C-alpha cells in the first residue's frame, strides 16, 4: 500500500484532480491532497468539478491546508510546481528525499516541471490540465510500481 500526497496552491484545482485520477486508476493506494495556501473546507473549483463530472469521476472534495502530519504520512509527495517543492523543502527539510514535482518524477530531467494552474480560467483550460494530469498520474503509477 502506498501513501501519495499531491500538493498545489489552494487545493481546489490541480491537486484534487490528481487525487481523483489516482483514486480512479489505482484504488488500492491511499491518496490525499493539500494546498500550501489552502483554506480548510472549500469545495473544488467549479471548473474542476465540471471536468471530473465530464469524465465520470465522482470526487467529493474538501480543501485541506498542508500540515507536517500529512507530509510525514506520505511515502511520496508530488507538487504541481517547482515553487511548491522549494517552499516545502525550505520549511520541512526532513521530507526532501520523498519530495518531487509530479512532472519531474514522471518525466525525469526536463526544464518544464510545472503543471499550469487553471484557477479562474475557462473550462477548456481545466480540460487541458485534466488531460495533462491524467497522463502524469498514469506515468506515476507505472514508475512507483516498478520501484
């Protein structure tokens, strides 16, 4: 059993999408999401809810603030941006060995480690983010299962 934690800024768009996708594709793993600047208890953004619904994914999400306990719980911590990763590494250096941007972990050494934040954008941007995250989550599953 793996414990996977996805991190973004507000925990209403990218990390809930990644969480929902991992739950769909690998239901045997434990998965959570949180935001560096999240307000506790917010639902996912309307765009996120719409795109998940379009893809027949049910995910009743309530936002969570990132905590030391959630970081300690996780076997793997995947952030949506390099900035998120650096913020966590600076505040919680003890998790550095299990902390990655999602893109860096899946794609290896590349210059593009950030998943674009669709927050406030039109639904087509949310769809693009969803498709990108779906591909990344599938890659993550393959890589983690081979470790």
